[in-house]
C-alpha cells in the first residue's frame, strides 16, 4: 500500500446554475493576458452540447487519454512518448483555432474618438490577434443554453449511442431539458498530460496531487494538449509554453479555496483531501470498461482505518493532512455515500473531480387538439396562439420518479459511468429518496411507507439521508472546503533556506517571472 | 511504462513562485455594484500596485436562523467582470462635450463676452440650436475642462429657471437603493433647485401594480433565504439562475429539503432545469392558468372541504366578508358595485369618516358590524381602532364575520359576470340580502360570494355555472384555460390540489416567485392578482415560506425614512417635484400621438369612463391631483408667484389662493394640456446612474426624434384617434431639449447621445450605501482606489454643480424667489380618503379644493445663491417635521442636536447656524444611518410607539429583539455586513435571525395593510375599476399584433411572419451594464443575439449566427440570430438591454441608418385605470402608483440581412 494524498473535488450538478462566475473568477486572476486570451482553465458547458473546444469528448478526433494496449495494459491514445518524437513538429490531433475561437474585441475607442459625422459610430468587432475587423463565428461558450441547437447540441458526442428517435425526443417540448457541466483540470491520478510530456515538465505535486506544468522546463511541444482528453492544457502563443489549471495552489497554500470554488454562487463545489493507494493506479486504469468506476473508487482509502493512517505516516503524509482527509466532504460524497461519479472514466486518467448527477424535470406528453372552434370565440382584441396541441405534465405523486425524468439515462451514463446506467440511476434515486425523506420530516404529507421503501432501495438510513441533506443544502463555507495545511515552512526549509530569514526577505528583489521560450 | 511519480523536491519546484507572485496583492476593500440587479452583493476588491486587479465575493455574512443555508457567497459572473470597466477603452476619463455645441457656445461667448448671454443667444438662434441637436449621437466629442462644463450647466440651469421656470429642469436616475447617495446627490440638487425627478420603477414596468391594488404597498417581498422555508414554489416570469444568480441556491437547496418546484415559462428557461415540472404556458397567458387554479381551490378546499385554516384566514385578513352593493342597470341586469359604507346605514350614519368604513355581518348576532382597520379608522381622530382585531370599531365588541350569505338569506339573484377572454357574459345566481340605506333599499352580497360566482363555483345556485371542470366555455374552468395556455386541464387540477394540500399541511408555505416575465405585460396587474388569489385563499400571505415574491428591480431602499429627507431636500423645504415617468414620457415624447385609443387593445366595457384618449385622462388625473405633471403650468411658476405678490398677496397662503383662483378661472393652464407648446418643453436633462435615452426608454426612437431632434428610425405616423382636451397641434415638435448631461463611467448608449458627458467615479472608487429586498443587510460601496483620471463621485459632481449654479445666481439671478408646487394627493396621508367618487372640478363637477378634489398647492422659497449652502448641510426643518415613511412618523430633534454636538459628526457653520455637514458622501451616509429606524434602535422604538398608539397593539418587543444596539455607522458596514432592524417602515419580522417575509407584521401583530379596508383586497371598488371591468380578479388576453399597433406601416404592403418579441432579463448583463463588457461578450455570442425557435428559423430560411433585423413601425434592431430548441414557436427573444454602441450594423430596412436597440421596437401603452387617485391604496406616491410602461406585448417581423456593414 502506497498511501498518498490528493486534493479532490466534487461538483453537485443538480445545484449548478450555469452562471459562469467560476470561469470569470479564474480568468481574472490567471488568464487575462497576452497569449492566454482563449484559455478557460475553468469553463462551463451546456449539456447536451459540444463544449469547449468543440467536441472535445470525441477522441476519434482528438486522440486524448489512454487506450487498452491489447496486452492487458494501457497506452496513450494519441501522443504517447514512444510516438512523440516523430510528432513533435506535426501533431495532427491538435485542436485548431477554429475548434477554440479567435479571440475578439471591439474598437471601443471609436465611440469616444469618432469625428463628427452623418451616422452614429459603433464599436465593430476586431481580432485580438491581428487587430483587423472580424466576423465572429465561435466563442468559448458558443452553445450556451442550447444556443445553435441544430449545429451543436444535436451533435453532442454522447448522443451517438442513442437511437434517432431518442435523440430527436431530447429536443422536443415534452422531453427537452439541459443541464450544466462545469469543468476544470481533473488533477488525474493517471494524468495523460504528465505521461505525454517529452520535456518532463509536467508533474503531480507530492503533497496534494496538483498537476502543474513547470514554466521553466516546458518547451512548448504541446503533447499535453493532445494527451489530455479533457482538453484542459492550453498552449500560450505568446510565451511559447503550455499552461493549465493550477488548482489555485497559491490560494490553497494560504488556506483559501480555489477562485472558481470560492466564487461558486450556486454553492455546488466541494474540495477536500482523499487518501489513495498509488500501487493500484495501473490496475485501476487498466480495468475493463465496465469496472472502471468501481476500481477507481476502490483505490480511495478510509482515512479512519489505522492501517491506512500508519501507511500514510510512513509515506510522510502530515498528521494535519490525515485530519483533513477525515473531515473531507469529497470523501463522503464520492466514497462513503456513493453519490458522485468521474467524468468520462473511459478516458482512463482516473480524474479526481467527481460529479453528482443532476435531477431533471419529469417528462410530459403532448396531445393533438383541434381548438379552432374555441379559438374563434376569443375576444376580438385577444391574441390567439395557433397551436394544435395540448401539453400535459400532470403527475399523481408529488415528485416525479427517476424513470419519468427527461433524457434517457443512457445519456448521463455516457458522461459519468462509461455507459453503466445503473451507476447513474442509483445515485439519482438516492437524491430523490432524500427529497422524499425531507418532505416527510418537514411537511409529513407523503406516505411514510413509500419513503421508507425509497430510502431502503437507495441504501440510506434516515440519519445518513439527513447528513447528505446537510452537506447538500445547509453546508457552510468551511464544510464545503476542507483545505489541508500546506506547511510552507517545511517546503522552504527543504530549500536549505532559513525560514526566519525568509520571513524578513520574502518579496524583496524583483518579482520572478519565467522567460518566453527562445527569449 | 513507469507510472506517474509525484514530485516533492522544492528545488525543482522553485518556479512555482511564478503563479504565487501573480496572486499576491496589496489591499482588499469591501464594495459592491451599484447596478439595478437586486443582488446587493458584498465584494472584496483586490488592489495590487495601486491598480484594481480582480474582485471576488465576501464570505462574512452573519448567519440567520440555524435551519437556513448561509448567504455566502453572493455575486455573479457580471459582478465578477466589473473591474474590466475601470481601465477599459470605454472609460470616461475627462469631461467631454460635443463639438457642435461647444463651438457654437464658444462663438456666442466670444460675441457676447458673457456665459449667460452666450447661452441665451445660442438658444435664440434657431439654426444653431438645430445644428447641435442634429449632431447628437454622431461622434465629435471633445475633451474639455470641468470649469467649462460647469459654467455651461450653471447658466443653462439659471437661464431655464428665469425664462421658463425651474420645473423645466429634469433629472433621471433609477433605483436609488443600489447606490443611495449617488442618487441622492442629483435628486437633492434638483429638488433644492425646483426641478423634477422622474420615477423609474413604474417606468421600467417593474412596479407590480397589483401590490398597491391588493396590499397598498409598492412592493414588499421575502428575502431570498425565505424561499428555503417554502414547501411548494411556483416560479413564473422569474428566471432565477439568470436574474437572481446569487440567490438561486436557496431554490436549489430547498428542493433537497423536500420542496416541490414548478416552473412556468414559455421557453425552457434556465431555471426550468430545477423544476419538478416545467409548464410551458403560451407567452403571457399565465393569468388564465391561475384563474383556473383558483377555480379548483375554491371548489375543493373552500366550497366542498371548507378547510378551516383557509376560511379563518380569509375572514380576518382579506376583504372577503365585506358587503358589496349590486347595481341595477337600465336593462335590469345586476352588476357588482361599490362597497357598502357605514355612512349608508342609519345606525352608523354619524360615525366619523363613515364613507371610509365598511360593513360586515356578525355570524352570531346577524347584525351589521363596522370592522376596525379600515382607512376611515386610520385617518379618523380616534386612536386604537386601526388594527386587524375582529372587533367592531364603534362598539369594540368581538365579532365573527359572515363569509357567505348562502345559509343566511333565501334570496338569490342573478348577477352578470364578464369573461373578457372568450368574450362571454354569464348570469350567475348569488345569495343576496336587502339593506335599508340612507338612499333606500339596496341589494348586497359579500365579496366572498361574488368571488365564488365570478370563478364559477357551482354551489347549487341558479344561472350559468360551469357543468364541470371540463366545461370549455365556462370561465374559469381547467378546460377553459387550455385555449389560452396550451396546457392541459389535468395539469391545472393536479397542481391546484398539491398547492392546497401543501398550504393546509404547512400553514401557508406555498409561494410564487414572480418577475418581469409577467410584470412587463400590458395586463400584468391581472396576472398578478390571479396568482395572488391562489395565495390569499390558501392562507399563504404574511407567512414565512409563502407570499407573492416579486423581484424586478432593486427597489427596496431599506433606510428610506431618513434617506428620503436627504435625497429630496426635505430637510430644507416642504414640497417636492417627483414625476410619474411613464405618463410624462408618453406625453412629452409625443408617443400619445401615435397611440390611438386604448380601447383598440384593451378589452373594456363601454361606458362613460372608457371614452376618452389616454392623454385626456392623464390631463384629468393631473387636475384632480391623482397624478403629478411637471412642468406644471403654461407659465413660469416663479413669475406666477411674483405676479401674486404684485397683486397684493403677502403670505404664502395668499399666493396659493391667488393661483387657485387663476386656475379656477382658467387664466393659467396646465402644461400637460398643451404639451407641444414651446413654453411647455422640458429643457435641461440630467441623466446619471442609468441609461435613460436607450436602456429604459420605451419608444426610444420617439425620444431621439422629439426630445433630441436627431436621426431616428421610426416610420410611424400620427394616429387617427385624436385627443379632445389635450391641444392637438398639427406638427409635433422635434428637439425639445436644450441640453442633455450624462454622468457616466463608460460610454454607453445614453452618453453617446448626450451633449455633455461627465467622468463619474466607478463603484470601486466611492463611498455609498446599497440595500435590496433579496437580503436584509446594508452594504457599503467603498473607494478601493481614488476616482481615476479626472472622474469625481456623483455626490461631488452635483455638489460642484450646486456651487457653480449658486455662483451664477449671484451674478444673474440673485434674491429670494417664491415658487409654487402643484403636487398630487399622496398615499399614507389623509388625502387617501378624499375622493370617494371621480369628480372633476375643472368640468364643474365639484368645487376645487386643493388637497381634496384637486392637487395640492404649496409655496416654497428658492434662493439660488444658497443652493450650495443647503446642499452641503443637513437642514433643521426635520427637527420640526420629524421623519417617517410608509405611514410611520417619529421625532428626531434630540438626535439631530446630538449630531451637532457630537465630535463624531462634522458640523458646518452656515448663515449663522451650526448644522451637521454632509459635504461628502460618507458624512451623508452616517447621517442617514444615525437617523433611520432601520439602523438606530432608539428611533425604531419611537416609531413603533406611534404605531402602537394608532393600532392599540403592544409592539414594544419588536424594537428589542429585532434591533441592533445603538446605531450603525458606515465603518461598521465596511467591517462586516449588518442586518438592519425590524421596523414599522417595512412589514416583515426579522427578530432572532428569522428570515424576512412580507406582511408577517400584519398577520402576527395585526397591523392593517394600508388599503381602503385595511385588509388584503380581492375586490377593487374604485369607480374606474368598475368601469374598466377590473373590480374582480379576471383574465384579459394579451392584445393581438394588429390591435396593438406596432405593425401598421410595416405590414402595409407585406405579409410576414409576425413574432411576439420578448425582452426578458439576460444572462450576460444587468440591463445594459456589462452588456458590452469584453468578458461577457466573449462568453456569449459577441453581441446580443435574437433567439429564434428551430421551426420559425427554418420557415424564414435563417441559420444559426446569421445576421437579422428585428423591426416594426417604431424602429429596428440588428444582430445575429441564435437558433435554439428551447425557444417556442411564435416568439423571439432579445434579452434586454443591448447597447447600440457595440457591434450594431447599418440597417437595410432603414436605408443604411444605424440600427438601434431593443427599445427601438417598443412604444408606450398605458392602462388608464392606474390613473385613479385620492382613494385608499389608489393614491399617488412616487414609484408606487400610476400607469406602468409595458413592453412584452410587442410584435415584430424579422428579416435576414444580405449585407452587413458597420
């Protein structure tokens, strides 16, 4: 047992409001500069949709992540080290600017500086790269809220396994819905970006598992851009190096939550330490597709288990980190409560960001109705809506059931469980059982036997249901983010520097930047 | 291959400093955003190297009750991107003036050698004036100095006051709550000057007129934490993710606590993802759905089950047991009429204010009783009778009111009820009884019985009752509503039953969250009333977790009692000029000329009151004191007072009498009666904190044409329907305004069209206060950095303007002047029981008595040389008048003296008096916090004592457990968010961390609503409501396109696909703010697109991202198109407000003229029944009552652009 600690994340999709505050928080601090304009370390996608960059989930196009090597093991799908040298100068699987977007701005100053003329000035769009007028055809959030459904949502790669009728139904009044998928770097246990880097510039930090690209070492080969199946590594065209989400380590080290999590106004995000057994990475990542989720969860260790604690200490995991792991909200959601799932486990990177799947409104039905006769009676002034149908969404029970929910479960399973419908369904049923239980506790107008049955089926006691409810609804900031102490004093000491002297000296001298490649 | 190794080595990781350096910062300051989003979020502004680098949310909100989720974090994607503006290319860094104006002014100044003479000469030079007007909006800005622009503004102010009167100087700034002192700066200046402030809440159509109608309240709603207390939430017209972004989590979290959620929206709006059920009602048909819901609730829970909780609730808290007279028409038909008054009964005929006291029947004795709590009990001389205790106001005896006459009277008469939807009249049996009144025998029934009949609840009485829920022809059955909503009757049935059961099980924890998606329709009040009925009938109002919670605009200015005095100069003078904006713009932008008769689009019964043009009815309402209108008269009010004095008037009263006589003899006339006369133009317009020319300007193109006199895109012509009383001139003037001034931090659409643009400090550069109804804290705005470049705070700009104007007055207009203010009769004064009938003195229908049958007349002294002195000090008039709001009143003299004596408040010596200084905004903030019941517990107690006296209820505990110790200061608010006190200014109880919910004070502490009866109103018996068919809750369909008149010219020779254009609040901006923010444009589509359904797009051969033009007679908007499956057929959405400054091409349908914004295709339509006045809750107050300016019923056509040119 090789016990290590990993800061992990849970995003509760049922609570996500799709506001993109997280994206802006991140951009303001980290990527609001030349060469980084198009980088969205944190972005939010509408599902169904094609996301950013377009169709990133389709590895037939991008060749990201890992694949089985035919010998019971796995290999990088597109940019493995063995192949990389020949690909350095020509990488056919890179997203192009059209898959991202050409960053644009406007000639705002024209509004203030335009000479007197015959027509009102307007600030026309221009390229941030060339400064020339441009026609905006794509952006980092282009298919937000089902924008351009025909061209985007209907081409969501996750629809591939659905029948045409099922696909069509997802966009009809009675079955339509959408939800949001916020994404950051998954800080994977089996990170393809790390494995792909020819320069060895990418690494996981030992104390917290944060994956970083060393800006001194990176040579801009961009293998990580291809290898990351989530497309969360970006090439900075100004510095000539790649950059990615750093999980706001400077904030974590100061005890702050990452900016995207701090700013999450839907309060959907949780962060905490999980201890895992690094000896089992290879085995878990190589498992049969049907077992991927289960194997990954198996790796996550009980932080109260004395053996785990002993092994952790032996590996140098700090007591304070073990304590954090014991209070970790993510451990509860992911392991103890079985409520959260990784995104696209079939990419085999063992992502450490997990998602609680969302509930959706119940289906409705639409019946033909010829209302011409009635319509003729409407007051002469009154507007008539010439629809030949009536929409019905009446249900007998107070809430709908999971089986009545909009969207086939297969769609969710394609996202979160490599196709395992049961894994998604059991989690949604849990959420619904908790709602019923809380209804009983707060109103008492639901049949108690029905509630008990639902709890039992979901494998929940009332007590556990209340605990989940607390963390879902009432949690305070410190419940949602349990940040392990960074022990910066120890890190500084390991540099053979006197911590006391650092106290007095830090910040003097010039701020340290990294040079542009070739500079 | 080797598996991934973690790296621990610090040497290898030394580069990590790279990102650490970026994160380090120097200073964090608490501020917020003064934007009308209703969020009111507390932010950390990060400063590094003296530059604001980013912002993130504060997390230190104090917790409310243990059972509620916390408020942190609050703040959205828009707020998070604000810092972009600070140093953006849109930033106004220096004073700007349009070249055409400044060249002409400088030339005149060279000629005359004098600023005042130069300004007058410029205005007298018709050609020069037209030239700079035509240049508006077309570039040519020049950088200038503060000195020069202050000089121009000062002489324009003084010249206007001297020549036309001060009430030709106008100001518009919206929603003070978002930055109270920035608003107050301009309003204080204008009111001290004698100018006018335009209202905003009604103008934005955010005022839910149903609130005054039902509750006598502008708006009062629960804070967002209280959503969590609800067990069934119906969300309609409020897209919570998009528009209540920081609050939406309470909605999501409530679901996990077992709350049922149903979302009503025609499109799959963003909040629909949180729904248990999504109900896509046809746009604007929500009222029909709720009428049917109430039909089921009445039938099943009231009639059949007689749910005790519901019946007890409506007896005590609603007007339902009140008796109503039935009017017999000439054809013999009976119609619901006016409420029976105590004065009409011989036993009560001598009761004080008996016209304003009403009648119930006591169940036990069968005798009449006159309930406590009515407006008569409020304004009579007796104390202790104004409460909701069920006691007779005369005898003091307990009573149990009779709800229905069903088992008390054998007499059943058929009464006529109109279904405006299917254009039906139903004659339905109603139990009645005969009453002997002073005027003879009258038939009466209860409001409850009328409601049962109106809703078609079959109680076995004769007449045209529905045969069952599936009776399609009978209003308001579940089957009937299908034709309007497109939603099945079964959906209604199931919903109504779950609603009733939940309310019964929880004691009223069902709520409606409602917003602009409903309130922006022409018949919004009826839709709101329809929903409110379902709430009141199930006891869900005045309960935590219940209520009609309307969130449209950040109207809740918590410390309004003290703020009002500072903002409107009431510390110096007794009368103000506060203008109802919708009717003002309707008249002054000449939009009434294009409107036609309201009967073309409003289904109203045909009777004497529904005959005239809306403009004529406005004119009448102004004469009667029901609505304000400034400019008041066709003469200068300063000259008028001087004339009175020349004619021997010595006192203010004598001047008032002189003017009254002139009005009566029609020797002075009202400006509103002849709005196209040059003498009646508004002349100088100050715009700050808002986008008055474009963002909020319904009929924007008419504004460009008639106010500004520049290019425009309207093709509409005068309507054939002419006014009768308002003078109709053949030519409508273009370019009424002499000068437009804009204070702004960015070049928005309004700034682009103004003559002078002043650089204003941004929200991270000034001190101010902010409150909202979404939470119960007061937040500060603070200066993280000083104002950048040459910008100044709004407070300081108006202070400088006051100084410059005073200095100009010394030279050109010295001395004390008298001014006479004609103000409307106001709500929360005894004037609200002054007009029992609609009688117009002007037509000789009654005597002209100011403050009763007509507007008030008040003489005010103006000394323009003292404007500055008054601006910067707090006047001691409030020591005599006291302070108050919403009917409260308290004395503050001792606190005022304390401020003068205390070392903590700066003092200014002016004109021989020591007064508290409010020279800067922080001082003004501290004065307000010291003087408000919301923030000073000593005053809270005092205000409650006043209410105790009138109500006879013991309320002393409320100021103890619900208030802070002592008073709050600005520095306290900067340290941590502070909850304000429970106060009688508002209606919610907040003691011990309880979430604020409206009307809990009324329900639990028996304080009446400020309405006619003191109860919540099912029934509205004002004569205009009877005449307009809105006395009972009813359904009127949205008008069809041709009736509304948007497309007369557009479709003259053309058949096109007509779409209902909806303009709901969007995701990437708050109105126009943030819309052109680079961050938001990047995350959206680089413009504000037009959303179209897949079938409509296909039919018009439009692809996603094509350029299209949206147009009608009024104007045109051009943008890209977004095709989406979540949009229903027949509608298109343009989220408001696009700026016309960014990425707007030239229009092809308007010959290459620049296309406009979303208000380019709107025009004002008003509902005349909102002009009622002097009658209980139907009495004017600023932003409280009057016609609202809807935009949702607008229809457009769309053309694909073949050529895009900027």
